[in-house]
């Protein structure tokens, strides 16, 4: 008898990502899924975890778990990505006093709080699917309101109400982002470069960055936005073993990493280990 996961492998070509497949007969490969460790993924990065019993649920997730959020809060509080936050704020365009900054996929509100410190008088709206993350985001800054939602569906934000939209390591529904940005507003996007966390990806079996990510991002945003400015933040950050564990646990790789395997992989690293942080920051204006 075939193991359930073997049957699932045989059936993958019949499946489509429910979040990006158009369903049209002319797009037979639209939303195609492939195996990535203990998950199924599509080209746009949507990930669906395979249960130990062999099944996979393609229902929308409920956001990051409490353990992932706690790890992220701990890691960010230690200042490991403070340079990235500073680079992000340096790219932030000026907006009118009292304007609105919407962070889609805000997580704990770390980056939104940094941007609001740079924009006195502005209101921040943190959107995320994780209740654990929203609890922290609501306390991350006195001018943040935190709201739960699915970033891939219609956002609970009024048309043309955002002066600035943030998307940092987060899902991007381009049509929705365009709908909520006011005329003259901006979209600020942060995406990992190909060598982001390169020193950890192989030894710890972390998810890799798709080499076609920039091209896919341009294709996705192109109908709605045009590029204003772009730069790449690069730094080498020394991380001790505890920080490495937090970094893996807080991200999507944690969904398919076994604790024992992760601990063994970390034990084989230098302590501290120099880790590359490489993130593309880009500002867009609506078309």
C-alpha cells in the first residue's frame, strides 16, 4: 500500500492553489502546486502544510501561530533587524499630517511602529490574520489600530483611504493595495533578495527565495503601480544560536522544520554565525 504522502505526490498535478488559480481553461498551469519538503507551494509562495497523517488542507490559514509570533517579537526586540527598520523609514515618503499608514501583513507591528515614529501625527492600521500578532501590534505604538483580516481577500479598508501602504515580507494582493491607496499615495514594499539569510538556508533546510521573485513582483504590481524608487539594504548580522532558532521559528520555514532537526542543524553552526540580511526596498505610485 502506498503511504498517504506518496499518493499525494501522485495527485499534486491535479491540484491548484485556491488563492491564485483563475480557473480558466486557457490557464491550465495557473496556480500549479509543487512539493517543498512537508508542504505544497505555488509559484507565488502560498504554502500549505502536509499533515503527518498525509493529508493537506488548502483552506486559508489562520495566520502565524503563537509560537511564531513570540519568536518574532523576541528576535526583533533584540535589535537584529533594527538596521532594516531604519532603512525602511528612510525610504518612507512624507505624507500629510493626520494621514493613514496601512501595513498589510503587519505581524507584531514592528516596522509600522518605526514608520509612525518617522511620521508624527499619522494613524497606523495593522492588518494581519494572526490573533497572536495582532495582540502585540495593538500595543506596538500608541497610534496603531490592529485589525484581523485575510490579506489575499478584500481588505477591510475604505477605498482610497491610505496615504501609505506597507508590505514587508508579506502577501500582496495588488488589486486590493491599489484600491485602498489614495491618489498620490505610495506603496512601500520590502522583499528578500536571493541571498537573504544565505548562511542558514542550506544548513537548516530553510525555504529558499525564488530567483524569479522580482520578475513576478513586477508583473503582479505592474498593472496598478509604477516604480518610484528602489534600493537594497544589505548587512551582515552576527547571530548566536538562540537568535538563529528564533529567526527560523518566526518565519514560514518553521511550518516544515522538526524541532530536533533544527536543534541539530543549529549546533553545527559557528556561534555566533555571520548572517546576510539582504532586502529590496521599493516605493511605488499608483497608475
